[in-house]
C-alpha cells in the first residue's frame, strides 16, 4: 500500500489563551507536533505532510523531515486536508492525524492500517466513560457505522453515546478527491468537517471499518492548558513507571520530570523534585538529591549531586561530589574525585582529578590542575568588559580564601596564594605569593552614632 501521512496542525488553539500556536506547546519537553511526527516515524510511508496556518510552526520545527502545506484560512479540518490533495497520488492512501493528540502510538496507528481493507475507509474510535469534548460515533441497528457527529452539533441523546471518534483515519486518496470538494459547512462552526466523509462513504456504499484505540489516553487531544497539564502528569507517571521497572530508584515518581532523553546505570537513586532536560546520561551508583536540575549532562559512576544544584551542558567524571546549592554552567568538565561545594559556580571550567572548590566561589574560564585546594570566596575575574580571559592554576596549588585572579593569569604548580590576595601577574611554582594592601589602624577614629 502506498501511504502518505497528513497531520493537521493549523488549529488556532483559542482556548489555550496563548500567542504560541497550540502544536508548539510542549509535553515532556517536546512539542505536541513532534510527538505525533515521532509516533508515525516507524510507519512505512511515502511522505509526511503537515498542514499549518501560522508561519512560526515550520520556522520553529524546521528540523522535522516533513513537507509543509499552508492553510491560509481556518475553514475546518476537511478544508485543511483539501490543501494537501494536489500533492497526493490518486492510487495512494492518506492517513490523517491531528497534531494536538500527542500520546498516539505507532502500534495503534499500525493496527488501524492493518485492519482496514484496501478499498475501505478506516476510522479509529474508543469507548470513553465520560466522552465530553469528543465527536460521537453513530451506529445503526446492526452496529454499522452511520455517521460521526461533533459534540457541539449533537442532540442530547447523541451526547450520551460513549463511543467516540479519535480523529484518525485512513482513506483511499481517490475517494478524498471525490468527496472533499462536495462537503458543506452546515454546522455550528460554519466549518468543513473531515468527519463528514463518513456520511459520503456510506452514501456511496463504501465500507467504513472501525478500530479501537489501544488506550483512552492516547487519543486525548489538547484544547486548553488544563488538558495539557493532565496529559503531562500522565506522560511523566508512565515514564517513571518504565524507569523504575528498568532499575531506577525514585523516591517519589509523582515528583520526577523528564523533559528529554534520560539514560541511567544500575543502583542510581533520584530524590524528589528532580528535573531532567535535554539529553542526560547518569552512570551507576549515583545519588541525585532533591530539587536538582540536570540539563544536557553526562555523569560518571558514583557521582553525588546534592540538593538544590543545577548542572547544564557539563561532563562529570566518576566519584565527584557536587553541591548542595552549586551551579555548574556550560562547558565545564570535572575529572574524577573532584569536590564542588555549596554556593560554588563554575563556567567553562576544567577541573582535574582530586581538586576541591568547597565554598562560595566563582570559577569561570579556568583550568584547575590536580589536587588543587580553592579556598572560600575565590573568584576568577575572567571578563574585562569586552572579552573573556583564562585563569590557569597548576597541580597541587593551594589558594587561600577570598582570592581574586585577574585573568589572564597563571599560577604555577605547588604554589600557595595567601588569603585575600588579588593576583594580577603570574605566580611562580613552589612559592608563596601574597598580594594585598598593608593593614593600617586609624588612631582617633570613632564609630558613628545615631542622632
């Protein structure tokens, strides 16, 4: 079967109350439209077409391997599919999906394709206990499908029907080219509904075959931010269940969010309120504390990230300890057995094996050698107002508290920097360097008093 996939993504999403097109809102760190495209990626097909109305959609998602077709006026779902017809071969089939139904699965789509005869129309349906918001499936006395009625156009009796339309169809293109131009906009919205092709099929005695969805959740569409929130929680909970079945210890799966790709080793534990973004790889026997954010990070084995720390675009080797309240910014690389303590910020820092930066320091654009001890309050002054410069501190150096390094500057191996020093020139190896003003006591000075 020659198959083209058509994804409808031109809805205005008025109930979202947002300037962002609905299909660009995110679930699990990925846009709704990307979820749908990913769901059909494994389906054997000729091409994927996405019908859009707002130019920002193809601009933001230009990386997708799809053909973009613009619907200039929002005249309904049938009109949207009609925009693609000139691109479709008459002897092929069209699989039509909605871009705001992000949890649809490849298995369900494939079952719909497999269970629909070559010359029939296939329609995905589901039985829902509380079917509010869905179009109802109307069947005859013998159980044959007669029509699909949108909820806003349904009678009170029809609204009690629990079988609903999932909005996913497979239709021979030759029928679409016959039926779509003849549809009428006789409904409350004055739009051309794609569901009306069911009535056209029945009138022309074309078989309509229905297939039940794998689950109710996978056909749930998103029309407002409340629905988006509920699907987000469901998606996160299902992911957490899969992670735990694969060996991840989650202190509370209800308070763990993955907004990207997460890989982990054996015997790793994640505490509450942890957020994973981008691509995150965590080794074995790691401990991730509460309220931690990991964004595009690779952690080795036996790494501990203590509570309230943020790590982004960094690589952390085995047996490192970070935090609490640490911030590791992009471009940072930590070798084995490095300790980053509370209220330490690193940016584009290369810290080698065994070094410690334990308290209240900023280390940016720097190379820190092996077994270096950085005292509390140390700052690498890397920015001169126009350009960034690098600080290099050699192996086994000892940096006293409250030291500032005016980059570019180099500290030699085994050097000691006295506390409170402002280093503006290279400090030699194996020597003590102190750079601070002379202490002075002012005679006769009195502390100010309140009037």
